[in-house]
C-alpha cells in the first residue's frame, strides 16, 4: 500500500480507540487534503498506479556523461511516453492475483512498467543493456496478450 492508503487504514483504527481524537484527525486530514493534495482520490482508487516524475529523473541524470546515465535517460524518455498515455494505466502495477487467481498459472514471468522503472532507478539495468530493457517492456505486452488470449 502506498502512504495515502495507509493513512486511510490508520483513520479506521483511530475510530475504535477514541471518537474525539478521530474528529480532530478528520478535521486535520480535511485541511491537509485541501491544502496539499489537489488530486481526486476517487481517480486514485479507480486507477491506483504509482506516481512517477520522469522529468525529474531525467533532469537528475542528464548532466552526467557516462554511458549508463545516457542509457537511463533514454529508458526514462520511453517510459515517460508510455506513462503519459492513458491506455497504459493498467500496466504500471502488478496484476492483482486476488482478482485474477489464474494469472500465476498462465504467466510464468510477471512484469509491469512500474517494476521496470524501479529497476532502472536501482541500477538493475547495467551499462548499455538496451536488450534487457526492451525484452522486459515487450514482456509486459506479451503477458497481457497471453493472459487475455481467449477474451
């Protein structure tokens, strides 16, 4: 769960402990939501995909001249294009195995775009390994086609 969902869980636990504290927290949370968060929580629940700031990632490494950084910038630009495409939302998180219990039986190597992004950020793709990156991105689409073949 991300932090927003954890806070929602904490609010539920507080109700059981003390109603007065809960009212204060609800008032504080409402003020915080109005001030800090301009996003629509309903949209977040309908499409709970991670938030990435690819422009920031690119800016952080674009001044570096080593080949790994240059490759990372290319990877991030490709992922940013995909991220900005509304049709890709479902591919940024792992398939929910509770909603799709047969998925693990059909798909031997699950992959999602969020996992790829996190791997790049943790230097999983070394050097100029364009092939590993391309293979994993293709795997996202191949898994989708394989799992939904009968649909």
